[in-house]
């Protein structure tokens, strides 16, 4: 999925040319480009779900503002991801209190590279698609809430339905209900659920608060904090609860500069 030369990274970390404070900009940029493609794909899927062929990106439009927020989040996430894997590789330079041989280091560094840039990156790409799609859909829900004032949670009910989403199926609430701040899809990795808008002309039976409280108590312990968000409201595919953003205290100020990595200017 990624074309970056891992061996050159291993050499640079071992030689001290790359450190947690001197990150590889090319790797960061490549991760960001992959995830940005996920944003575009998901955003357009969200548009298609509302009957449009493509999302509209005209300057000043709601779509343009939202895609800008999502893209900024991707750059920040990619920087944090680059930092975390370099930090892990740097920690692998020492084995049992001594400097690792290059062979020892490379073996561990390769495992780190594989899991960050293949296993996890694939999942992150899919998550980016799903979160961007739902962000775009939410934007439409907000714009059309006078005509479609309610939303229904639609879980794909089959043998693979998660224990998180199963109790949420068929919950109906107003667009503005705070429940959607924390329980709008995606609610876990590989979540297949979506929200369906309901016309003001339909006969609607709103879900009782007692059921909402019961469902929340049941599923919240199973949900990861990173999914207790609404990407359409936050403009983020990955919020600050994601482990990548949890850095050692000595790097806190550095993290505030996007780990020294550039964010391209707005177009």
C-alpha cells in the first residue's frame, strides 16, 4: 500500500539521521496522500448516497469547508502516526541496556514498519472512507432537517453485526438530539451502519429516553473513545482520543507544531 523505502528509513534511524525530533517528511507525505484519497472517496460516496454524482467543492460551499477540516485532520494524524513509529524504532536501538546490532535493530524495525504502514494503514484508510462518507451525509442531514427532522439508525443485521451496533438498530431521534454526538456511525472499525433520514410527513415514533439510557449503558464500555464522535460535527476522521496523539510529556510542545512537519497551505 505504501511505496516508501523502508530500508532507507532503517539506515537513517540507526545512524541518527532520523529521530523522533527529525522525522522523515517523505514518509509523512505519502501516508497523508493515501489517507486523503480515502477522504475524497468517502466524501463522494456520501454525496452519491444523497442522490448526487459528486460532492461540490466550490470555494465557500459547505462541502469545501468540511473537506478542508477533514484534510487538515489527516495531516495532523499522519504526522502523529509518523512520530509514533519512529519513536518505537528509536526505542528498538537499545536491547538489554546495550546498543542493538544493525541486524537486531532491522528485524524489530521491519516489524514496526509493517504493522504501521500495511496492517494499520489499511484499516485507517477504510476508516477514513467511512468517516468522510458519514461526515458528508451529516452535512446534508443538517441542511435538510426542516424537511427531514428525524434520523433512524440502520444496522446491517446479519451474523457479522457487532454487539455495539445491534442494540442501536432502529433507534429514531431528531437530527439535533445529542445522542448523535457520540453514537453516529462509525461506531467501531469496519462498521457498516448508517443513518437514514425520515420525512416530516412520516408517522414517527421517537425512541424513548429510557431505551437510549439502557443502550448507552450496554454499548459504551465496548466502544473505543475514538469512535464516540460525530465526524460531520467535528470535521475529524480521527479525534484526539486516538492513541497516536498520546505522546510522552517531553514531546508535548513538539506535537503542537505538527511534529515539525509541514501542512500544505489551503488552496
